[in-house]
C-alpha cells in the first residue's frame, strides 16, 4: 500500500506570536499567506544564496508550523533557525512525538493525523503527519517512495544536489514552487533574485531515459565532453544534473549522449517551465519505456 513512513525525515515545530513575521523574513516561501492546513515547499539559504536545507512547511494553526526536513539536515536547520530568532517570540524544537508518511496512489483507510497536499507537484500525493507510535506500524519501504519521486523527476537534496553548494535554480526549486519571487527579503534573496531576472542557470536537474540499467554517479558524455552526471535512478529512467548548454550543442551537432556504452535521452520534467533549446519529442527510448 502506498502509505510509507518516511524515516528519513524529521519534523521541527515553530510556535509563537512572532513565528509568521520571523519565518517570512528568513525562508524562501511565503509564510504570511498561509492558513492552517496549507503546505509550502521552501528552503533556508546561506547569505550567498546556496541551499542549507530544503523542506516542506505545514501550517498547523495561526501561530504554529511544522518543518518536514531531511533527517540529516534537521540538527543544522534547527540550530540556524534558533540563531535567526534573536528576541522574537517564537520557539523551535524537534517534534519527537510526531512522524510523517507519504500517501500516494490507491490506499485504504488512513491512520488518524493531519493530511497535507505535497505542494511541489500533484503526482507526489500527500503527506500525513501522525503520532510517532502510529507511524512505527506502517511500512518504511523508502525504496518504493524513491522510485515514485524519481519517476516524476522530482529532485531530492543530498542525492540530486549537494547542500551548501547549490543554488535553488540549480536544484529546480524555482520550478517546484520553492521560491516566492514576489515576497520581500529573506536570507540569500538578492543572489536568487538576480539569477531569476538577469541570468540563465547553466546547470539544471532533468529526467534521463535509458534502455538498460545504469548506476548513480555515472557520467553523461557527448563524445569526449562531459555533459552531466546521473544522480538518481529507477527502472528505465533517472535524474541527472546537466550542463544545458553542452547538451544543446550535442543535440545541434547530432552527437549522441551516453553513460558508459549506453545511449541516453534527456527530457525536461513535465512540471518544468525552463526553456530547452531542442525540440520536444517522444524518443524511441521513452516509447520503449512506456510500452
């Protein structure tokens, strides 16, 4: 059943009368427009605009929120949130009594909890926040959820991009609603805004289609020129970080893209709006995957 306890995620609570004001000025998503039951995708950045951690962000009540963050980023995220608090009336703490599960596809009755729609892409499904004791009785088949998100081309921090060394555009956060370009200042806002309005990101995460199994970390090349690297794989497809200019040049010159001896096809994810300079078409490899 596609109801999976995400043991690789940690929940952090933010509570207090100054929570909205403080968090809106710190994270990339719009906190002021949230109502209880709403969910956002966002991140906390360095002053240089690089991702410290991304997260899903849930509205519990008017002055109460939850961060749904990668477990290996939670300690640093909590520490940095407390650093930004200064004298604001808000508390931050790991919600050790709560857990989060992914809900997608056909499923039966759900355990009691708070259900939030995943804000990144409808196909991802929902997130269920529930008591830790109840979550311990659920499936924790993370591989099944990984296959689900990879098939949709959804990037994952720590796998598809490196924390502390990646701009939001390079992680496709701007494509998945992770950055609100209409809100006021937040940490790293100047750099991110400049990338949005004055430049085109050189690197993007895109889908890769291939006919035979490939491994994470394999380099994608056009002739003797590196184009990118596979970062996540599932059956027949994966995600890769790619130099768009080099991929475009290879397409224009008719040079096939390969990972080892295997020819691969790059595709823009269905949810993406960034431009590619080659004609969109269904490749023979994609047709084989769907058949």
